[in-house]
C-alpha cells in the first residue's frame, strides 16, 4: 500500500489539541485524520497509509510507545515516519521513543514552526524550512539603479516571498523590498530565485520567487508571528 501524499494522522487523547493541530495543518494544505487512542490509530493506518504520524505518548489503554513498537513490527507500517509531540518530557520516555525509531521527539508545547519544519523534513523531497502562506500585501521594489515600483506579495514566509509582477526580474537579480505588513514597514534585501512571465502554474500569475538575504532579526520575528497569527486566525480552542 502506498502512502497518501501530504496526509497526516494526528494521535492525541485531547480533542482540543486534535482540533487545533488539524485546523492549522489543513490551512497548510495537508489532509489530516485523527485518532484519540493507539488502536484507532493503527486501524486508520492499515486502512490508508499516512505520509506521517504525529502522536502523543500518553494515550489511553495503550501508550504511544507501544503503538510505535507495533508499527515497527508491521511490514506495512514500519516505514511510516513518526514525530512524537509528547505531554511526557522525562528522559526515559524520550529514550524509549528514539529507541523505537521515531523521526523527532518534542515536548509539548512546541512552537508550530518547529513542528512544521520537522514534518516537511520527514515527508518532502525538497522540504521547506519555514511556513509559507498565501497573502496579499503591498510592496515597494527598488532595483540596483534606484528605480522604485509598487507590486503585490501573494505568498510569504519568514525566509522569502512571491512578488506578483508583469515584469519580473531575471534570476539572481538582487533587489531591495519594503513590505507593508499591518502598520509596519519591513525593509529587506532579496535575490530572485525563480522568475516567470507565464499565467498559471503554482502561483497562477507572473512574478518572481524571492529569498531574503538580509532582514533584521526583529523583522524576521515579526513576519514569523504575523504568519502564525494568520494561520491561527478564527481558531478557538
């Protein structure tokens, strides 16, 4: 049985935690299923293999560690990567999980950006290091000659952005950007990593994918928090 692409199984005894994680991950285009105990999780995996399992260790009736060991004994489940997001943080639990072959072990609460990066690393051939969201922000673009034009940013991460433009600059071009986020101006230097004049594709409009090469630490934190707030918006736990 092949694993489903971008399909995650969240296993936790807390309904509110499952709701929060599921909502956040769905907003990032993951298909999310859930289970509140180990046996239900194992049945779900045998019905349809997920790309990854995100589980607590403190589960009712059968612990997450026992579930991990049963997965490793199954020819069908042993290759499914597992990230433990545990309410138990003592060294013995961590050691048992690592011995059982988990991909990563984190103690709750863990920053969502860290979990996202770990999920990407475990499931993607070209993993993203930070969360990217669709957005619509104004930006001033200044080229090396000092000419300024206003464009729109339609995708944003703490490491870069996609600038919608009918006249995208060539790859490797270095530009100065001013992003207008809420009531703040974020000034960065960025390099064009890819450029497209075509309508359609991943971003649907012509433009350029840009990597930030110089951004102040406090501005990076502001962008990261803005992205997290946009994802978590309207979620009530």
